[in-house]
C-alpha cells in the first residue's frame, strides 16, 4: 500500500540522497529527459493492447509467466489464471472445497512445470500434468516474494515476511530451508536472481548476498539498499539493481551512464531486459519506464520513455513484467493486463497529429519525403526524423515532386519550390485552388483546379487550357506515369484535341467512381469501389473487388526498387509483389498474394480521401502513409514473420450440458450424436488472426476450411471410435508442427447394439415369413375353393347329361331295338339295325365313362388310380410298367388329384404310343414340402423342340400338361435326349396337393 504521509518530490529525493558525486549530474540530466518525454510518442513503435477488468482480466496482477504449451499464466490477488490471448481461465487447487488463491509469484520451469507462490501463509503450489496441487512446502511464510530456477532444475523460493529460514529450495523431491546459518543476514528476502555464470543473488531488505556455484555459504556484497529492491542482468552480464532511489548498475564500468531515477517511492519495481537490450521498469504510481540499451550513447531525449494511464495503460500502478517467446511484452497492473508488441505500422509523432486540413506528401528525387499539414512543411531525410522546414499561415493545398530538386508546395496565394533549406517563391493563378499537382518530364508543372480549369506553368509563365469558364471538364487530380508524361483526372468530359497530357474520364472508369489516380510502373491505375483498372482500358475492372477486396477504394500507391508495391485504402495498408500485380492486371484471374496491415498491426486511422500522393517510399526504404489523423510509417526490413508455430490444445468436450476436460482419450455417454469440442492455440501476438482447421478421422476425414472459430460442432455421430484432430496457424500463417488430437469413443445403446439389431432383423424376417404364410394360405384357400367349384360344376354337368342326353339316347336305343325285333322278314335290314344299335350302345358306354370322369374320384389312393391309368394305356405286351412311392401316403386335394391324373395320363399315353419303351416307371414322392411325381421311360426320347419349354408350339399334349400344372401352381419339367428316353416331373407344393386333414 502507498504510505499515508507525503513523499518528497523526485528532485528533492535526488538532491537529498547521499549519492556518489559521479552520478548526481547524470541523474538530473536523465531525469529531466524522462520528465520531458511525451508518453504518447515514447512507445509509438509498439502496438498496445489492453485487457481491463471490464474485459474479464484479473485485477491486482502480481506476476506473469509462460509454460511450454504457450499459455500465459497470471498470478493476482484474485487467483491463478491461464490466458490464451482470448479468454481468461481460472485455475484452482485440486482439493475439496479449495478456497480462492492469492498468488504473489509465478515461475515456469524448463521441465514444463509451473510453480505458484501463494500469500496468506498458503506456501507453494505446483501445476503439473494438468492439475494444480499443494507442493507441501514446510513452514510457509506470509507470502512468496520470488521464485527462481537453478542450473540443475532446483526451485528456490524467497519467503517474505520473515527473517529466519527466509529461503527454501526444492531439490530431488524434497525441501531444504536456509537461514542465517547459511551466511544470510537476518533480513527479509525480496527477490532472487540466477546470473548466467550460475551465481545465486539474493536481494534482502538492505543488502545483497550471493552464492557462487562452488560456494557452500552466502556472502554479503552490497549494503545500503532500501526495502523491496529488485535485481536483473543485461545481455552483457551487467547486474542492475532497482530500489526507491532509482535503478543503477552494480560495479559499473567507468565512464558509462548507469543511474536512472524513477518515481518509485515504496520500491518494488520489476526489472526486465528485453531481446533488444532495452531495460523496462514498473513503478508504483507512474506506469512503466523504458531505458534504451543502458550503457549506449543515446540522445537524452530518446534515452528514457514511459507508458502510463494517459497513454492507455490500464493503470499507473504496475507490478508485473514479462516477455513471452514471441517477443511480446506483458505488463500486469492494478486494473488489468497490457501487452506491447512491435507494431508493423507506427505513428510518426514528429509530424503533429490531427491536422485540421488534409495532409499532403511527396518524395523528392534525393529520397527525402516531404509532408505538409495545415501549418508547416516537414522534411524526412533518409534514415532521419521529421524536421520542420517552414511554416505558413494558409493551409497547404498540394505537394508534388519537382523535376530537379525538392518539391512544389501549393498554398492559397503562392507556389513554393522547396529543396532542403532553399525556398523559391512563385506566383499562383489568382482565384484558384490546387487539386493536386504534377511536373512532367518536359518541365511543365500541371495544376488541376476543378471549376477554374487546368493550368500549367512553363518557364515561369502560367497558362490555362482553353475551355469555357467555369470548366466543364472539372480537372480533379494529376500524376506522372513511368514515362514522365502527365496524367490528369477529369470529373467531366475531358477537353478534346491534341494534348500534351493523358486524360482520364472519371465517369467512364471501369473501376467505378475514381478514388485514386495511382502511378504504377509504366502506366497509371484507377481505383474505385469496383476494384483496380489500368487507365485507358475499357470493360470491367481487371482486379475486381469481389475477388480482391483489398483492391477496392485504394487511395495511394507506391512501388519500391526491390519489387514491392505498397498501397493504402479502406482495407488498410496493402503489400504486394509488383510483378504479380502487373501479371494480374494483364491476365485477370492470376494469383496475387497480398498482405494486409490493419488496426491490429498499429494502423490508427483510416486513409484520407484526398488528391495527391498518399504513399511515399523514402530513400532509406521506409514507406510513409497518410491517414486522417496521423503520418504513419512502415519499415519493411522490420516486417519479420512470426516464426513461432502455435501450440494447439483441446480444452474440453461437451455433450449436452455435460462437460469433459480434454484427455487423450474420452469415453462419451452411450447414444451420443452431437459433440461440441473447444480448442485453442496460445499464439499471443495477434490472437484474432489465428486460424484453425479440424477434421474427424472416422467420419469423412477431410480438413475443414481455415477459420477463427475456437470450437467445432460434430453431429450425426453414431457408436464407434473417432479421432478428432485440430491444427492452427499464427497471424503470419505459420502452422503448428503437430495437430492436437483426442480420441472419442461412443458406446452403443441397447437399441444400437448388434444383438438388438440382430433381434430386430430376426423378428422382421419372422414377420415377413408370417405374412408370406398368410398369403400362401390365402392363395391355397382360393385354389381349393376354385377346385371345389370346378368339381361341383363337373358333377352338375354329369348329372344333367346322364339325366337328359344319356337317358334320351338309351330310350332311343330301346325303341330302335323294338323296331329291330319286328323285322323278322328282312334279315339284312335287321342286321344293319343291330349294328347301329351296337354302335349306339357303345356310345352310351363311352358317354357313361366320360361322365364318370367328370365326377369326383376317390383321392385317398393315388397309386391305385395310377395303376388303373396304366391298365388303360395301349402299352405293348413287352413293356414293363411299374408304380413306386416313398414317404408317408397322404390324401390329396380332389382338384389337384384330377389335374395330376390328367397330366400323368397324358405322359403315360405318350410313352405308350410314341416312346417304344421297354420300361416305364412312375415314382411318387410324398415329401413334407412338395409332392413330386416322375414318369421315366427308356424309349426313343423326344426331339429337342419337344423337350425345350420354349419350343412346345404344336405339341398339344405337352402344352396341355404344362397348362394344367400352371393351374395348380405346380412345377412341370420335361427332360429328354434323343435315344435315351424321357423324363416328365411334376412338383406340387404340399399345401396345394395334400388335403387339410392329411397332416
């Protein structure tokens, strides 16, 4: 806490302190330089990003560190937090009911562990393997002031608030304590430092002690400190100490500047030497100070600079300093977290900001860049800073390159040619306002003046292009192309006739409304809202804004001798390769790689919409840009891509409301179909430009398009094992070496299991079989009904024929018999009559036989009926005919029985009449599923046409058998080879052939 009494001023402290005489004057000189330094201008080469407590940052930050996985760790009064550049994650001790931690110190070790020093007597904690556990340090002190790692990996702890056992060391799994017996004075320890040579330095309340690697005890080497001092080492091995009186070198070399006072009345300043060798210091109430490479001869105005709350620091009370592996500098304050990283685009504070009128700029032929605002003209020599050349009482209207030396400056009432300190005054056409200017290779100085027309000066005399007044062509801008010819932009129709300049009609531009007249190579580009086009071309823009968004609304462009093109527009600052740009303008569709630098890179304002050059390349290679608020610069040599690939981490897996901490392998709840996976990549420089790609091996396996989303939603998942992989690139497109991955196993539910699926499949088959049987029964029932109906109809026909036709014929026979009996005297007639009666009797017998066939037969004994059929057939005496059977005999359906007998009868008849067989066998097989009847003979066989079912035309007996078989749903087949007999088989389903009570 800040002391309640009033502190003396810095000057009073410096004058009253007992300083050595050699440091008093440098002290006052440096302090004066620091006090006069403008904080806003001091750190303009850095991009400052702040996370206040309103953005979720912890407050009262005491320490910052970074582990191997890229996470930034923040220790504060509010606890321990892990930061990936986007979100702050609170980390607690692995203990039931653990309280909020007050973290006073942090140290990430080479092993990857993080050691956490706690206040309020809690001792030490250790982050290892994804868990924070109590390190079981004995005799914990009120707070841990500092943690350091020794050369062999041991952990040294400065335990504050005590003057005994003030040091602790964790080595080889155990703790060791150090007190006055080790040579330390009985004072509180504030900080520790391991020097490059392995020496351990201990900063106590008013002394410094050290222990070299070969020493067994500590030795006091410096006294007279004030409490809460801190120690650091620069790149040359020089030690620096900071206490209430300021920061100075221990045992400094003679003649060097080694003392820097700063406002830190209660001490506690943190020291850090960055990778460039600059010294950074926190202060109690004045923000952060930077000393440019102590020991080097810097000008006083540039030696000490500061960053405080007036320049955007979250608080003037700064406590923690840290530089991460990407080179970013982190500052922990009372009210949040700040980051400073080298800005790709820097504000040039040598030219005043916020000019009330537009800035103008031009590059002279000697490489000097001139910039004019509303009040003065500034010259920036190669490698130099802006120098004010002259002031004026009217705003600058236009600025352009002079053909010889220097530049042309157009003011309201005069034109000046400025070349360094030389200024030559020229008259200006009365009543005109310059909208740009350009001097061509012939020495003509062109001035477009909108309504007052186009003017040019040659040999000191001004002329106006002949046209009406006010000008209908409205000249609005001018430039010079690569051939040295002037190009003038007209808002109206350009003047006609022979012209010593090239004219551009803004109303006919294929790029849309012209916002930039840009000299590029040998030609001139027109920029508008539709993209870029070459002046003098027609049709669509060669680089459309739809496919090249950066190409729309460019307002400035310049090209370097090294082959780069720099432009500025609504998208920001654009860097291209000049050859790629030229190729794409000639061949639309050719690739153009563009790097965009925007507000994340230090851009502080949008490009101004004004005529004249908005981009200039100085003789030293620096590129200058005009914006609405500032003159800005880019040093291309400093645009080094970030080479650090981002480590990728899967943070959590969420299923519904259930969250799982990420592990290499996770078993999710059975039946999971949708999974949300959170991941991150701690690339801290520009986290909003980090891109991610992910894929799910086992479901497609293709990488997703790169985007900035830090979570993935996986849907339509089923039971099985999947491997989720995610990779990331930093803001400069460097991709991670290895993707992060997690294996997800989703067990099947009962309804998703193989057993359940087999059961469902079996039940489905049973159901289908049941439906099949029901349908079969329905068909068989219909067949039976039709058979019964046929049998009844045949019986009816038989009865009617017997009762009518046969009875009538029998009556006629009787009457004719009586007549024949009376023909005794005519023996020939009687003989003829008797013959007719015998024939009629035969017809009656045959008719009765036919009627018998129409009636039902006894279907109980198929074999007896077959033998009867065999007896009726005209087999020769030498033919052996037999009937055999196998299986249990069954009663047949009458309808089927009739058809079977007809088919077999036809087969026997064919065998008897045509086969010339010696053996004919009839085989009956009473199967459970089928009734099969086969007629075989060893006769001459059938011709191929007769045995082929497709060739039965003309074989009416075979056709009849097949048709009868089809009526009862039977399978009928005839096989034969000439000379080797024939085989006729009939197969009928059991349900059709057998009677219902036949089993």
